[in-house]
C-alpha cells in the first residue's frame, strides 16, 4: 500500500488536504481479478442461451462485455480502496470507495449535492 496526498476542493476556495491509501496490483493479482470477471460474464452468456428471443442479444453482449471487462481490469494497476474525507462545502463525512487514481477526480457530495474535485498534491 502506498500513501497519496490529495486536496479536495469545491468550486469556491474551500478545500481540505488528506492522505488516501493506494493499493497496487501486480500482474498476478490483476490476472486473477480479470479472470474472475471474465468467468462471471461468460457464465451469464451461457445461462442466457436458454432464454428464447433474448439470447440473440444477451449472449453476444455478455461475451463482448467479458472481454471488455477483462481488458479494463488488466489495465488497472492500482486503486484507492477506501478513503475518508470531508466535503469542503458542508463538512459532511465522505466515504470514497473503489476510486481509480486518475486525477483529477470529479464527484459530488451525497449530502449537499455540491460538486468537488480531488487533485493529487
């Protein structure tokens, strides 16, 4: 795990500095997670072979989605698993989960619905 210093800023001048824990994935971990997603989507594709009419759309869809999700998971080298911060506008606690560390990250507070941006410092 690696610490990343970030600044959460709203559209005005209010901001807060935090440290998020970044989890790095090695090639074996990425392959394991990607393979799990591939198996799930391809299992759904096999299941939907049995559904009349819909199988013309759903089977190819889940086969393609399996390959797309496999590729996306293999490309993802790290993730912010869980982080806690405060909304710069209303000071409500934010729980951020499963964020891709591609900064800046745009999001909104579920409490006050104001937008904020996360920058790496």
